[in-house]
């Protein structure tokens, strides 16, 4: 699970927008937004974000063991909708 709050912070620190990052990884802004909600990106997309945003410690963002309640709310809602 990706720590999307930290990723958003790094995007802002780099004076970029989510739209900028979506373009860099070759997806639409809407798709980027949906992937941020789910906290799931492909390995190629993650590598591009690491490079574009100059992320020094990607493990703590992209391979987080702990997630916040905020990070899981969307997943819980989607899980309930499926069942």
C-alpha cells in the first residue's frame, strides 16, 4: 500500500501537480487520481515517480507496512460495495 499522503507532499515539495505526474507516467489525470485513491501503481510508474520527484527513500512511501485510516477508507468502501 502506498502512503498517498506522503506522495502528495513530495509532489507539492517539487512544485508539481498530480496532472504533471500523470503526464510523466503516461496516464490521464483521472486515472492517476483513481490510482491514488486505491494506493496502487505499477512498478514502471513507481520508478518514473521516483526519478521525476527525486525520491530518496522510496521504500517508506511505495512499500509501506503501515497505512493510515485515511489511506484505507476508500478500500473499505469499495469492499463493502462489492459484497
